[in-house]
């Protein structure tokens, strides 16, 4: 394992940035005047992982920002996961289009091998567990799906995981390699169990959101079916009635690969075909008008395209 660089209070911003790039991964960060900057970095190797304690303070009240781009990854292909345990201040972790906002005691995972952004409040401190990918994915195969998702400090095992990381960071240096490896395996099992249970919890939340979205879409469809005969029914009216934006309404139907008005047209054509087939409509015009078609030429074209025959032919056969 590589020797780690330490940072002591009083060291320059350049020293801090060089140390973090050497210890964790190559990143970019906007410089901070040394007179406004104070930071510390301590690293404790522990078997195949490393426990790092970091703290920073920007005395001008600014925030500290760190980013890792695809170009940085090409230059530095290290492949670890970092488990964050916030201790003070606020930390923002952005990756894969998500942002985890960590308050003291919260945890989150991020992946070195993909672009990310970190933002630290003017005063912040955290513990990081640096885990080789193979160590974590052998225990949590879906670990990649957990990045930038906040694990609240009151979740089961969260407090134990945080306490364990703190104790490991301050554990005696004189442990034999065999003892350190055994303790590391036990610690990894606990941290992996936390991540695994959080992954299940996130899946349950997504399922709950999916269920709510499905229920709302069903309500919107029922509303539209009840108003097939209204030629003025449009996306604005539908969205307003259900207290959503037209963009949200379009996204709801996009999950089924269709637009709201395309779906409505299909239902109107289906209802018209049924009325002509079962004899409940006396004429094509009656059927078309009854189900919201005010333009008979447009109706005829759509009907023939949908069913491969004219509405008049369906009426005769019915």
C-alpha cells in the first residue's frame, strides 16, 4: 500500500490539495489563499482499506469545492469506493446525477472511477473509509447504485458503522498484519451490511414512488376516459385538473412510450370502433362526434390508419 501524505494545521492549500490527490484520487480544486485556509488529513492503513480523518476551515466563510473529471480519471485510474461519515459541518457529494447532502452523523458512498463533485461547508470534518472495489462489490454486488445517496444517521447500523470507523482510525499501530486483516474483514462486513440494507431501503422507496406514480397515472387515464366526448380536452386542462405541470403529465405517459394526446386518440378510436361494431351508433358521424372528433376528415384518416378499413365498412358489418 502506498505511503500516505499527512496535512497539519498551518500547511498551505497547495500542500493539502497535493496530499488529497496522492491519498485518494486526482482532482481539481479552486485555490484558496493560505491565510484563509486551515486543514488536516490523517490516514490509518488498516488491512486492505484505509481510514482517513479530514477537516477543513475556510476563514472567509467560503466553501471548498473538489471535482474529478473524465480527464482526471484517464490520468489516474485508481478504482476505490469511499464511504463518507460526516462529523461536522455540511458535505455535498454529487455523482451520477444525484446529490447527497450530509449533516453530522450521515453517511454516503462515492466511486473514484466515475466523475464526481465534492463541496465542503466553510467548516467541516469527516471520516472516509477507502475500500478497494473488489472488497466491497464481493459483499455488496449493487454498490454502484448506492453512490451519492444519503444514509441517515438514524438508520439501523449507521451509528455503529460511524463509531467503528472512528475507533479503527485511532486503533493501535502495532497490530500484526494477520490481526489487522481479521479486524478489517469484520469491519467490512458491518459497513457492507449497512450499505446492503440501505440499498434495499432505497429500492423500497423507489417501489413506493413507482406505485404512487402508477396510481396517479391510472387516475389521469380514468379522468380522460370519462371525457372522451369532450373535443376541447387537451394537455393543459388535464394537467391543471390534476395539479401537475404539462411537462410532468407528458413524463407520466412517456413511461409507456406515448404522449397524453396520442393515448387519448387511441382510446377515442377504440370507443368509436366498438360503437360502430355493436350497433350502438346509427351513423359514423354520430359515433365520431360522440367520442370527441370534431373534424370528420381527420377522424376518417385516423380510423383507417388504425384499423385498416373505413369506419363505414365497420358500421355496415356491425
